[in-house]
């Protein structure tokens, strides 16, 4: 156990300052999102702006495009959460029917196959199909967060586990560790949002 902790500390020290800042901002984002604090979107914008560049360097092009989308969604999420308030009360957490999620997953699979193929043929992308799948899934899940749809947490659980493996293999160890932290934090988000939904 001590050897593992030593390795993690050494890898963290070897990481670039931008990656460290991006990771810290990302943790702040998720912590605030769990509490439904609108400030989460500011930290999302900081983190994603940095990750656009980091993922280009790692040849994870779909992840880079995804973070451009995240940057736009940070503004959208802030707008929706701010304007969803009524008489000082936050907009409620909601659920969407299973048929909506089934249709979304089918579309995600088709888009992932298409973009994965294009990347495999026309670029030097690492893991083109898996990268595409996590990217399209995350686009949908981010939209769900902005709309305060409870099921977003289940999508993120799968996305974050797969993403952690990808990032580790591309020598983004600190980012991989971030996504493992996300996996641990997700149940807290699910419980918190479920409680909030029931209270409303």
C-alpha cells in the first residue's frame, strides 16, 4: 500500500501545472454540482479550457472536442440553473422516462461507430472507438446535468470508469486518478439529488 501511495505522489509531482490546475478545478466542479451550487459551472469552464489542450497533446482528439463542448455547456448550465430559479428556490431535480434513455443510447452507439471509424481511417487517434463512445455519452450526460435529470449520475459512473482506464494508458495518471475520485463521489451525487427530488 505504501508503495502505491509513493508511486501516486511521484506521478503527481511529475505532472504539468496545467493538468494539476485542471484536476483541482474539476474536483471543485463535481463537489459543487453535488450540492447543486451554480458555482460549479465556473470551475467546469476553467477545467475544460485546460483539458482541450491537454487532450490534443495526448492524441485523444474526441476528448479534446468533448471539452470544447463542455466549455459551451458550462455557460449553458449556468444560464439554465440561474434562470430556473423561482422565488429564490432552485429548479427541481427530475427524472426522464426509460424510452428517452434507450433512444439516446441507440443514437450514441451509432454516432460512436461513425466517428470511431472516421478517426481510425483519417487520424492517429488512440482508441478511436472507445474515445468516441465516451465522448458522445458524456455529451448526453452533460446535457442531463444542465437539465438536472437524476439519471445523469448513472451515465457518469460508466463513463468515468472507462475514461480512467484510457487516461492512464495515455500517461495522464493524474487525470485518471481524478476520474477514480469521480467514481467515488458519484454515489454521493446520486443520493443528494434523489433526496432533493423527493423533497420537492
